[in-house]
């Protein structure tokens, strides 16, 4: 897995280098960048492709997670509304 980590990290560093201004400064939200990095590492190690190729799959997984959370709020448990203490 080390080569996959290395390839993904080097790609991210190259992207960040392109964003740096001539003054050597650039503000960046690393949370989104690290989420993409972890997705890239997972797709490289598990499927042998890059995050960009599997991006649609990750978008569908996020959508599915939202739907699961919405459905969780609509679960009916008989007797749950009665407070038995």
C-alpha cells in the first residue's frame, strides 16, 4: 500500500504547488483536500484506479449515507412513545 500512498500524496503536493502565488502564499481548506486524498488512496489500493475515476461512486455513497440518516429518523418502534420508567 505504500506505493499507493506515495503516488496519492505526491499528486496532492503537485496540485498544491500549482496553487501557490508568486509571493509564496495560498490559503487552502485542507479538510476537503484530505478527504479527497483518503478517497484516492482507497481507490488506488482497492481498485487500482484514481479518485477522479471513482468520484461518482463516492458521491453516490455520500448520498446514500444522507438517505440512511433520514430513514433512521422515520423508524417506527411500537410502544416507543410511552415513557415507562
